[in-house]
C-alpha cells in the first residue's frame, strides 16, 4: 500500500506540472526532493514554494493564505501559458 500511495512511483515523462507548497516544518517535506529529482530526470516540471515561519496547516490562515493563493495563481498562469505556446 505504501508503494501505491507514494507519488514518486507515478512520475513520468509528460505528466502535469506539480507545485509543492511547503511550510517551515521539515518533517512534512519527506520525499519532495527525491520526487523533484525524478521529475527533472524525466523532463517534468516541478516547482517549490516554501513559506518561512509557518505551521504545517498554514494555507488555511492569515497571513499565509494570500501568499499561498498568489503562488498557485502564478504557477497556473505560467503552466497555462506554456501549454498555449505548444
């Protein structure tokens, strides 16, 4: 079950881009760097946004809600522009 649940096992060429938005809590970043490395090997797009001084569930609360929304909107704008250019 662990294998089936792990996103790293589904990294492939042509997969959709992934935006990793992380807190300052290092323990919740397990597997992210390995997944990004595998994505890069396969030409997949991965981005990381880390918000310092944040609890794990930061995206639900001010003052971190707006920076989270801005990161998502910026990522989607970039990805959708890239798709339209193809």
